[in-house]
C-alpha cells in the first residue's frame, strides 16, 4: 500500500510512551450518544483513529455506564442534564455546524464531551479531537469552542462525464459514472471522510464547462447515489448546469430566461432533482464565458439568468453560484477590467439565493495576482471566493507549491472598501457587509491517482483550502504545521525544516516563473512551462505578449490612468498605492506599470538585473528545497519520499528552463547582458 492514499488521516501509532499513556488514561471508553448515520461514522472514525494511534482497542460504552474517563460525543438534544449543566453558554457561541470539546466531571472523574447543535458539528468536533492527538497536543482540561465562519465550503470538480478532468493532473475523475449508481467505490467514502475532517460541506461534481447530460434521469440517479454516500459526512452535492440544457435535453427551441416554457422546464427539473436528493445544494453556472451559453445569447443579462435559476431553487432552499469569470472578445483593452464592468452595475438586483463566485484575481489563477477588484464592490450581493487548488499555472502536479500561502495573502489583502481593515476575508465571511449567504470554492486537484493529488505534497493544498474555508483567518504557518504532523511526523527535526520549505515554495514559483508582477507568460493552451513569445491563438488576450508588453524601452502592463486605468476599480487608497511607482509593491510592479529596463528597484539594481536575479533566486530556492527533503528522508516512508524527491528534481530542472527561456526572450528587448550571479544556461 502507498501511505499517500491515507492523506492526513494517517493515525500513526504514537511512539512516545508518555504521550500515549496520557491519552490512554483520558480515554478509557468511547460513548456515542445517538445513532444517526453521522454519529455512526463519527464512532467509526474514532475507533480507527484511536486504535491506530494508541495501539490498543478502546472499549465502547453506553450512556448508562459512564464510568471513569470516557470520551462522549453526541448532539445537544442527546445530552443529559449533568452534562448540559457543565457546558455553560457554549451553545450560544456556535452556529449550526460548530462544536464544543470540553473536559467535564462526572462521578468525580474527568470526562471529555464532544458536542454541537447538530450531529455534523459533533463529527467536526471528533475530527478536531483526533487532530489534537495526531499533533501530540494535550487533552487535559479541554475547552474548545469552534464553528465555521463561512457557510458554503465547496470543492469544484472540473470533471467531465468521460472521466477526463479539465486542468486535472492527478489521473482521471474519481467519479466512476459508468458503474454508478450500483457500484460504490470505497474511495467515495474516503473522499467524504477527508473532506469532513477539514470541514468542507459541499462538492460540485462536474465541470463548469458543463455537459447538459448530467441533468438527465440516467445521470441523476448516479448523482443521487453519491449524495447518499456523502450525506452522513455533512457534504451536499451541487451540479454545474449548462445554460442551454432546456434545448439540449429538454427539446425546447430556446433557453431564453424570459421564455415561459424555459422557466417551467427549470422548475420541473429542479423538482425532479429534489425528489431524489432532498438536500441538494444547488447549481454552479459558467455563462457567457469562453464560449459557454448564457443569457446574453438572448439579449438578457447575468441577473436575468441567475434569478431564473434561483427562483426554481428557492422553494427547496438551493443556491445559485453564478461565476464572474467572464471576459469577451469584443473589448480587449484590458481583460482584467471586464468582470467588474459586467457585474458591479447590477449590485442589488440578484435574488437572495444567488451568490457571485469570483476568482481570487482578475486574470486567472496566476502564481501571484493582486486581489480581484470586485471584492468589496457589491455590498448588496453575496460574493464568494474561487481559489484554484489544482495548479494549472503553477507547474501542475509536478511542482511543489504550498498554496495556503497564496490564499492567505489574498484573504489578508485590504480592499479599503469600508476604510482600513476591510480585508477580503471579511468580505468572504460576510462580516464586512452583514451577509447571510457566504461561500468559498476551491477548484479541486483530486484525481484517481493512488495519492489523490498526483504529488503527495499537494495534498496540503486540498487540506489548506478546507482549513481556510472553515476559518479564513488561520495562518499558513499553522496549516503547514498541522498538515505535516498529521501526514508525516511530529519530530521537530522533520517539522521545522519541511515547514520552512513549504512556506517558501510559493515565493519560489513566483520567482522562477513570473517575478515582479509578470503574469500569464506560460505556454499557451496547456499553460505548462514558459512561453512569453507570440502565439498563434486567435484571441489577442490569449497571447502572452498581451500581458507583458515587452519592447525595447521596457516591460509591463500599464493599468494606471495613463494606461488601461484598471486601478480605478479599486478603492481610492488602494488605487493610489498601485498607481504610484513609489508605493506600488514591487511584487506587483509589472502588473500595474510599464517601466524601463533601467528602472531602479528598491535594492538599487536596475529592473533588468533585478528580474534576472529573481529568476536565479527561484532556481536556488528549489535547490534548497531538495536539500531539505534529502534531510527529511528518515522521517518519511520510502514511496512518498522518493515520489517527492523525483518531482522536486524535475521542478529544479524546469525552474532553470523557466529562467533560461524567459531571460533569453526578454533579453531580445532589453539588449542587456546578464548580471553576475545568474547562471548561464547549459
Ligand atoms: O483557468 C481557465 C482555464 C479553463 C477554465 C476556465 C474557467 C473550466 O484555462 O480551463 O475552464 O479558466 O475557470 O472557467
């Protein structure tokens, strides 16, 4: 077996005897309150985890024989008075999915209670409790109260019905449509366990470039089978819908959202879905973007389209996640400005169950992008975050890049929309504008590869996305720490250096691919490897030269008032920071400015020299990641060690490829020689 399959739920035997016996003495019995499917999976998980970590079978008990030192778990309604009385006001501090883990006293003995308003909260509490043991923390005198800050926490699978995955680099789709609904792959349960362990509560099963067939009865029964597997884990199923489905599978002539037959068709379709899946989550829609059909095909707008679907879902409590990733071939001055101009004027017109799903940046999932200017700009409309976990533009599943660092940077960005401190996190969790409907989506990096993500290190990105979806204020450092301990080892000699390696990996990829604000210079189409040169793609904004605009004078995209003026979409404080060469962060320099090759950087170097040295720095950073990993060998099983080792070596080779290709290309414009310190290509 490959340990990579078990993700961060390794439940390794705890070697340290002192720690192990302290846990054993606190958990002599496990006692479930209630017997719902959710409580049953929580019990199973506890048994698996505790037996694995403690090495001895923990006895189970019943409510009526609470003896010494038990671990009890059940929802609020299952608790007796003795327990309730010791919980104080804890239930007032959590929402429907939150949990409480507390050490209380019964018959003069310490007992641990894990509870929540609902069973799913209990399950989240159980996973949190197991994580305490996985990370070797004390379980004496527990008093943990926690609840998710964001409501809809979903993975977006760009999975096609033929099992190919758009931008998927970890094998084929894990959904075996051919053998569903009768064959339930055990991987579905492990997928649900993994997601529940980090608080993900929804999954959109199919690609946003959607196939209408998913809405036919033949597929809906397969979707239903998956929903049945996921339900005990608190995971709802959502589907992407093709806007033209009424034509393709409904036999109608049009998909015009104003057409009575179209409206009726969607209402019936939604009713049919809910008759099979009563807790169905709703729809995700990519409309009028990159050739997908949408309301604009009929002279309508995004509001018309989204609201029609929202109306159909309202009676059942479903939501519409309508994507803002749109850019048209007609206005090509600056693609970065288009989503804002298509959506912001409609603030306040969307129905309550519509949430606009916005990518973290205005272009497309680059190694670094300034935050999307739409955040904070639609105070009357719920906006959800779309992060990409799969690494379309970041070396795909070959390069080790720890993405929580990127997510954290975006979430902590200050939009200034309501003055200082208006961070993106506060918009996403609804606190800035008192939003009820809140959400966050991560484009999944999961496939049927034995280790799920094609590279064991990239499991951390799935994990980290889930943790930030639960609490967008967590630090990437905490996440790296937890993940490493649960996935590999608690030994400080392992955790410390490998954590440093993860935390620096994101800056490394920026340095060797797109330093100083460069962007979208990956080779066209597949987006793997460098390709800053002219491509023959039909649309100008698919051509890398559109983004870097290198010429003999300099390089960079002028988005200030002298150029596209995209900065005007930000709050004035932010716009002036970006507009001004003195205050524009150097890491975003070429995103916002076209500057000369001789422009002086803060370190006194010219732009050309500084850029070349950044490329070199990226290469050097990957080299040191390799040395760190070599030292980690004693703490990692052979398979995962060598998988990561081989991949890091490819990454090193490719970092040099990036450096050499980009510098050689840009040198044609700068006509300058490479500074000392930059290695010559071989
Ligand atoms: O990042 C781009 C990808 C497309 C993707 C699109 C989108 C699903 O290159 O493959 O399509 O974004 O997000 O809709």
